[in-house]
C-alpha cells in the first residue's frame, strides 16, 4: 500500500541512518561523515560514506546512494513499502493498514502459523541430527567432509525412521490439518497421521529473509525417491525461491554461482564461495531468474558436466538472457560437480576456473562442436555455417569480430573464410550492416569540450553538496547562480528541486536530501541524484580560503552557462545574440571576481 508523506517522514525521523547502516556495516567517523567498506561492491579501501546531517549515504566507488529506505531496499532487495514496514517495526511506529480486513488478518495469521511450524520442525530435525537417533545422518555429513560450523550455518538436520515429528508438533499445539498443509505430515487410512520425512538428512529451505519455508530430504541408503521436497504451500513456491539465497545475498561479490543441488551449494559455501545458490529440486525457472536479478547482474552456471547438466546449462543461458542477466558457464571437467572438484583440486583451483568461466555463446558453440563429427567434411562445413549464422545476428561489429577471431582460432578455420560465411549468412537473412565512416575533425576535437563539461559538472555537484551541508550559504549562492545555470536535464531539475527546498515550506532540514532522493525510483536517475549531492568538497580552512573556494565554483558554473548559451545562439545562426551573451558573461564574471562574498 501507499503511505502518506507524514507516515513516511515519521518512520524516517525515528530511524537515524547512521544507526541503521551501522547495524550492517562497520562505520568509522571521519569529520562530519562516517565511512566503511561498501556492502554493494567488493572493495579494500572504504569509499562508502554516511552523512548524519543529510540522513543519506553515498558510495564514491560504485555510485550507490540514497536514504535509509534506499539502503534497506538495496541491501535486502525490498520494495519501498517493505522497507517502510521494516523500519517502522524497528522503531515501533504503528502503520495504518487500509487492507486490514478480517480475511486479510486470517490469511496473515495462517501464513505466520505455517512459518512457525516450519521453524519448530527445523529445530526438531537439527536436534535429532545431534542425538543418538541421528548418527546415521551425522556419518553421512562427515563423509561429505562438512564441518560442524557449516552444518550449523545451514541448519542441517535428520529425520529418523519411526517418526516422532508429528508427536512433537502435536504436543506443541499445532493441528493435524496444519501439519499436512505444511508438508510435514501425510495421512493414510491404515496408519493415520505420520511423518512425511523419515530416514533422511534434512536441508531446511529458507527465503531471502531467513525464514524456514520448506525442506529437502535425502534418503539414507537406496530408498526412493533419492530427494524428497516439501510440496508448495502458501509460504513455499519452488519456482520463486532459491536454496542458499538467504546467505548468498550478503556475499556482495557481484555474481551468483547457480548449482543443481543442495550439497553443491553447501560445499561451495564451506570453501569460501558464499555466493552459491541452487534451484529447489526443479529446473531453473523464469521466476528464479527474476529473483536473482534483484541482487546481481551476472550468474555463473555450475551444473554437472554430464549430458543432463549440459542441457540444463543451455536452457539456463536462455532463461538468464530473457531476464536481462549475463551468464557464464563453469567448466568443471573432468569432475562431475563443484563438491567433487573442491575435494579433488581445492578452492584456489576453483577460483581460477571461475575467473575463466566460459562465455555463453562460446559454450553453446563448444557443445555443438562436441556433438559434431568434425572428421566428416559435410558435418564440419555445416558446423561452420551454423556458427556463421549465430555471428551474423550480432549487431555490434567490434563484438562480432572479437568472437570471429576466437572461434576461427579455436576450430581450425581461417578468419577470412569464416568472415565470408558470416557475410553470406547476413545477406541470406536480409541483415544490412551500417558502413563505418571515419570520424570527422569535429569529433576528434571533442576532448576539450568534454573536459569543460566535466569540470562544470563537478562544480555543480560541489555547489549542491556544499549547500545541503550549509543551507545558510543559500542567499550568497542564489545571488550569482540559478537552476537555469545548471546543465540541461537531470542536474537542472535537481537544482530546481534544491532551490525550491531552500525557499519552500516546510523549511529545509536534515532529512530533506533523503526525501528528495526517494523521489527518484529509477536506478540510474537515483544514482545521478545521489552523486549530485555527494561531491568531494575542497578541504579549506579559514574564511578567506572558503570564500575563494566558493568563488571558484561559482565562476566555473557561470562561465560554462554563458558559453553554452552563446554556443546555442550561434547554432541558431543568431550571431548578434551569441556576441551579446559573450559580453554579458564576461561582465558577470568580472563582477564576481571583484566581489567579496559574505560568508563566515
């Protein structure tokens, strides 16, 4: 639901951003800011800053930034509404619920009951593993070389033969109907209610928030099925959850390793690869891909190296592509899976394999080559034609040529011959490539223009940052520049919002920047807005030095603004107006040079 501005502001005011971020990131105070290692990208030197005066954060390394709501949205992949609810609970703020009908309350209470009984079942299985009843399961995990810390982190357990869970949960007060719906028990006419899982090691399945939503169980011995999973319930949707996501989402490595099974994920985590996840006993789904897209842009597929694993990887590449994700394929040969590879070669060897993970197109071509009798001239020629058709679909010439060179070298065909096949395939499909013309002299001299624009943009950001830290400077700054002096587009609209905030009602306060940032929901716009208010300021001491630093920034903005206007007039062939603006700009800058700015 949508909350009123008053409610949002109350939640914001009750959650100091330093306290909230500090519960996730170790922060150290440096001057007026707090700094720490960015949780959104891997770094060794702290570039992540939190401003208590503006109640906002910004990373100078990756560009992430925003309010206390934005931080939780990014860190835990929450919607804005979910972030508001989380922070409201943290601060004890009662939120209105327009949809809090009797039916809504019943559904919410029922989901809470399912989560509670799953949690109790997980505790039961966990304790059974560490009892005499669980020795068989403990021996299995020891054989798989799992440490006690790893077993504890994943909450691994054991469901002994003969049951006992149903009796335990009944004693806790839960109904038979709830146990059946949760997938923890089954009922038959001969034996009545009995445990669904028995003689199995147990893998609790948790959602992104760490709540137990279901289970996977591996049978001990040769029983069937080998793996048994919880059925879908109101809290468990296999197609929209991933095993290990509750841990992998905090890895902050920029990518996930997608595996086939629970043990693959656990083995990878134990070896230090905490970004591993797995689908839940089903094929990888569109919903799971969309879930991953909330956290990372790159997925490395780590499927078994057998024929079934190859087919799964080929299918996964397509699903990732449809979800807008980048994919690579981990080559584990001659080993079957990550667990086997790690036990044989170790973590460092796997790290190298990950760094060499195969491009999806090259993987698909390699699979096709493996399935082709390359000793047969006809089959070999058809293989080259098939590759050429794939390359012809690549629009970018540089990318196409890069692939062409690698493939020609790898599959013993000359670049010239393969290029000829690509041209032929493009013609057959009616694909026309634009002719690449040399750049004009104007384009070759754009460096000076870009440098000027860069300097002006930095000055605009610095003025905005300085103004939000010292609103008392607004009368001085407003005397010399206005939002119209800022660059077109984003910066101008941000300056207009800033000017309005400085002159509006209610007056500017410590959370005004955070409120403004929350108005930009699109990710690129949000990053630009955050950067606009987080430029590094000149380190100066004393009134004279501060006055000169401010004057330098104003001069850069004014000079660029007048130059842009004169260039626009010249482009309209209005030379008189261009000349007038040039003269007016020089006079205005001369006035600024001769003025002693009134700042302390």
